[in-house]
């Protein structure tokens, strides 16, 4: 570890953040955070108990009334200052993400820019929460429709985008006037802790944002979700966990936002610009080492261009540089842990057993760290696990189709519906695919769709609700109607 890395890690808080104070876990337990590129422990931090989680909720509840009454302009200014601080500390945040999650430093810098934009966007939306006023149809009174903060929120964030997943939830909640308890992922909590310091510096009052880190996610989360004072639950993660959380939330009839699993189709038609399709494939598949819910999972390529597409993309993939994300030129960092490496290997092996062929890659990398070679598998057949399960690794799986109807059938043949990618130069076909593909988002001739100004979310078992865009703040607002007689 370099001196600059050690210096940065020394500046990361190691405690829980409750009611404006950094505090140890009630029983003083801690846990280790590791660098997946080396396996080395990089920080020991507080391991919260269920009692700590409820202390955090107590603080959020106590702060709710005052924060909801805070002027929208003041909330806006705080979020704008937080955005400025994120930009000022961009290199610290990027390096911290690379150390605890493994993504290449260049991609981590991209996440800082992306994550920061939610702070800027919702700083602008905070002052634009609207209502309406008018006569009722009978002419006997006036209708007033207003929007009020939902109330205290509980956020559970994933390990793969440690900054962006925090800002994407915290920013709209604060803009709307809601207080927050956030539980970052056990594998990558350091970025959230560092970001919390920036929120404090930006002027977020005590109790408005509270952070609990823990290795006992279910035990800590359950009593918070069951508490009748909580009004909103937002989770990003797997569909099986999301189902369990929704069942828990149903007891209290909580508002929920769930951004769950994906199985994104990447459809290449025979008239596609293959240069653009290959560029899009590299972004859609290998960004974040394939560890993204928006990652292209199934490459469905027209049989007339499948061979050429496979050749071009395989050349690019074979040339990718593997290594620790802090090293210059690295494009593929480590997967998050040994289980992720094993899963990638199992999916490739199953595809090969069913008739597919590995064009390049296909193996775990020996030595320290949790690395898997960037891989292309072609000729993947129906029934292969790699077509059903979210890969979450650097494996590009190609199957073929013969006509548009078959492409649509294959693309929609999944319980998930988060995002799709389509490459065609036929504008009419592009519009048909927008209508026919069962996903909440779609990239037409592009390989990345995420943007703070756009609503992020899926259909079917990819979740409910939207994050970002004009729609994002409404997840944290309740509509209130008042009748005033004439």
C-alpha cells in the first residue's frame, strides 16, 4: 500500500454516525474491510447491533419535524454545497472506491462525477416541489393539493457503486424534507462514511442523516423496518432479498423503492453499425468489471453478423489489461470476492457443456486477489444458466436470432425487466423495440443509459419506483388534498 493510500484511509471515519456524532457500536464490535485486489485488511470499522440501528432511527425521527420545516432553499443550498465538496474531494473518493471495491481508478472517477450529479440535480428539484389550487367542479369550494415529506427513511445500499447508490437515495430524500438512516454494504462501507463527513461539512443538521455499518444486515434492518415510526424503505440489490424486504415492509404499509436484479438483453440487428455496437458492448458489459445491474447479460445478435461481431468484440476483450485498479492502464480489476469468481466460472462451464465455445478468457486468474479473465462465449444455447442468471462478472455471452420477432421473444424471456440495449440503423425498428421490449429503460445505439436527470428503474421483478429525474423526488413525497369551502 502506498503512503497516499494509507493517508487517505486514516482520514476515513471508523465509527457509526448517529444524531450528528461519530460513535462506537454499543458492544464495541468491529469488522474488517478488505481490498479485493490483494485480500489485505484496509480498515476496521464499527459493527452495529440492532440496538444501534434503533438509536439511529430515534435520531432520524427526532429530527424529522424540523427538517421538514426547513425552507426548501436552505435544503437546496446544503445539497449544492455537498455537490461542491464531492467535486473538491473527487480524487479521494475515487481512490477510496478503488481500494474497497476494486474498480479501475478511471471508472471510479466516473462514478464520482455521476454520483455527484444527484446532489446537484436534487438541489435544484428541492425548490420545485409543486401543488395546485382551483375551484371544485360544483363551485362550492377550493381544492388545494400539496405535497409533504413522506417521513423517516431507511436505505440499504449495495457494494458495487458505493458513492452513487448513496447519493441517488440521500439526495432526493433530503430535498423532499425526509430524514435518513442508511446501511451501506458490509463489503464497501468506507465511501459512505467518507461522504457522510462531507454532508456534515455541507451543513446537514444532526439526526438528518445517520449511518450504521454492520455485518448483521438482517438483524439490524428488521427492527428498523418493523418500527411504526419508519415511513419509507429503499433498497438496491438482488431480487430475492428485495422480495423479503417488501414482505417485511408490508406489515407497516411502508412506501418502498426497490431497484433489483437485471438480465439485460443487448440486441444487435443485421443493419447495425458494428463499430458502434462493439463500442457499446464494451461499455454495457465491462463497465464496473461487469458488476452492475445494468450490465448487458445476454448478447442477442442477428445470425448474419454474429460471427463478425464476435470476432471484433473478442479482439477488444483479449487486449484488456487485468490488475489492481490503482495501476495505470488497468481495465479489469478484481471481482468483489471469491464467490463472484466461482459463479463466473460455473456459468461459463455450464454454457460450454451445453455447446457454447469460449473465444477468449474463461478462467480465474491465479495468485492473490479475486480476478477473472474478461471472457467471450459464443454459440450459447437455450437453457444455459448464463441466459437466466445475472452474471455480475466480465463474461460476454453471445446467442443468435433470425428475425425481429425472435429477437423480441428472446429479449423478453426473463422475469427481469431493468434495461435493454438495441443497435439498429432502422429508426422505425428502433421505435418498435421501445414499445415491445419489457424493460423500464432502453439504450438505442448506446451502451450506457444512467443519468441523474433520467428516471432509473425497472419493471417485472427488477423492482418498483424510480430514482433520479423529475420522478425521483416524488418517491419521498405524499400528496395531501384539502377542501376549503367558499
